[in-house]
C-alpha cells in the first residue's frame, strides 16, 4: 500500500470522476469486468489493474483486452475512451497507456 499511496497514477485516479468499479461487460467470450471506469475532462478512461511487473508479451495481450473494453464503452456512451494498464508490484508501480 505504501507504493500505491505515493503513486502519480493513484493521484490521477483519485482526481478523476469515477463512473464505475468492477463494471460488468458482456462480450462474445462471456462476462468481463472493467476494474475502474473514469472520466477525465472530455474523455472516459478504462483502468485495468494488474499485479506484478509488465513484460513485452504481457503488455501486448493486456493492451488488446483494454482496447476491446474501450471500444465497447465508446460504442455504449458515444464518448471517446482511452485505456490505462496499471501494474502494481511490492516495491514499484508502472502505468502504461493502452
């Protein structure tokens, strides 16, 4: 928690308007959950929390997943949507635009 509490990403999320947490989304592959759905100004933001450290392969797969969430939410709301992957480990956190 000490790592997260000092994180710039945590502060960014705290400043944004939360539209949903653990938001269910029905996809052709079954139900998925959006960890956090935020609004920052004119853009909506899907945040996907990940434990551990990112690898190139993992980030690619995770970006694809969040991209699908963003496309779905943009189709539902009619608003632009961006994605953010937030990898959290014991002593480090890393945010990657998706």
